[in-house]
C-alpha cells in the first residue's frame, strides 16, 4: 500500500477588516493552537492577509473549516497554491508595504 506524498502548499487567509499587531499575534496563536505542527517561521502577513505553509493532505479540511476571529476581524481562506509567490501577487499590499514576518 502506498501513501500519498506529502507536498507543500500555501494557504491565504484574508480579512476585510484591519488587523493590528496584537490581532496578528493572536491569529497566529490560534492557528498554532489548532495546528501545532505548523511552523510560525513559514507565515507571512501582507496587509490584512496571512499566508502560511501547510501540506496537501491537510489543505482540503483547512479550506472548508478554518476561520480565525480576532478583534472583530474574520480571517477566512481565499486561495491556495504550491507557490507562495502566486499568493503574494494575489494580495494587494498596503502602500509602500512589504510582507511582515511575525514570529
């Protein structure tokens, strides 16, 4: 019996509301509480969107059920890809903004 190969995937969570630094830390905490094996170093914030690395085995469940609520903002799955650069292009960064890595 062969098992499916575990391939990396990136998931984009986005919110229509502003999320401050405290809210971002809380969102990452909630995500790591639910999925403790995720790597906080593989997460990047761009504007009000969070992109993080996962795998194709867990991605379907995350796309269907992952919702993070912080400070009145709701982060929901918007897109997934095998390439983080595709998701970065899909996010409209704030003026003069690069991605902010939050550890």
